[in-house]
């Protein structure tokens, strides 16, 4: 029973440590130094405590398996947390040879906000279409665009700071 309890404790502690590690990385990227340092301290303490138990009982395969499973579960939980606290919004520019109006209308019919502007390319004047959406919609958007113009050139940029405007399915 003792082995089972320690294995569960290792699993839970590593799951928590890896999950908060994801939050720490997101905070670091956003420039939240004090929060990320504090979370890093807690993360390291949890990890060291779990690893020291495994090292003391190195012959216990259950502890090692619990660590591996906890790490994998922590990655999964961390990804879920990341999706919830990060907006993951992208800006997509669409370049097409002569199918601009069809693509623009088709995307609008499917609920996407489209901004168009004119530019100059190597072959002369062109119309550039821009859509802002969650990154989970990129595949759907590509499918819709390719129905109209399979040769369209599509460029995606991740957006960090924005305010206002129309973004489909964004709360």
C-alpha cells in the first residue's frame, strides 16, 4: 500500500509541477517576471521533492512510471490551461490570382470577417484579403479558401495585443 500511495503522490506532484511550468512559460513570454519567478520556485521545489523520493527508492519501477505518467499528464493539463488563458489569435493574409471577390464573399457567407486592401506585386496591382480568427479555425479557413482557389498564397501571423474589431468565435 505504501508503494501505491507514494506512486500516486509522485504522479500528482509531477502533474502539478509540469502544469504550472506551462503557466510559468506563458507568463515569461508576456513579461510577467515576478510571477514567473515565483511559479518557477514552486515548480522546482515540487520537482525536487518528487525526484528525491524516486532516487531514494530507485528500484521502485512504480515511482518511475508514476513520474513519467505525471509528466505526460502535466503536459496535457498544461496545454489545456494554455488554450484557456491564451487567446491564440492569428491574422491571415490571402493572396489569389483573380479570385479575390469570390474568396471574400465565400468567407463572409461562412461567418468570417474579411478586410481587403490593395497592393502592388511583381505582376501589378492586387487585392489582399485579411482575416483575424482563433488559430483553431486555420484548417477550416484553409479548406474554405482552397474550395475557391487551391493555388491561393496564405500567410499566418500570431497576434499578441489587439483591441476591438470583429473576430469570429472569440469571447
